[in-house]
C-alpha cells in the first residue's frame, strides 16, 4: 500500500476535504477514494480536480459593469444604466 509522510498526508486530506466542500461531491469522492485505496494507490489531486470540476462549456458568461472611481464625461456603460434611480421617479 502506498504511504505518504505525515505533512504530505495532512495536505492531501485538507485538499480532498476542500474539494468535497467546494464541489458538493462528498459521496462520489468518498467512493472514488475508497476504490483507489483498495487498489493500493493514493488519490491524485490534479486528476480529482479535473474530474470534479464543472464543464467550462456549461458555465454562464457574466459581464460586470464597474463604476469608474473618478468621474468621466463619457460613461462606458449603456445609457439606460447611466440614469440614477431617483431620476426615473
């Protein structure tokens, strides 16, 4: 059976716990780790991150408009967003 030094084993454990939490894949991850350990191998974090990461094609495309820190004469956002809420009342 494969083993790791204590510090490396702790880091791997923390990485696995973080992955399980971040991706919400606790049960699937537990099954995979059980299979790996039964086969005498240790989990590879790069492989697990790739396996449990979302498909980039399914991620939404988000545009964020940021207000400039200094006043400008030509705003970079659409006119409908330039109005202040109190101007519409």
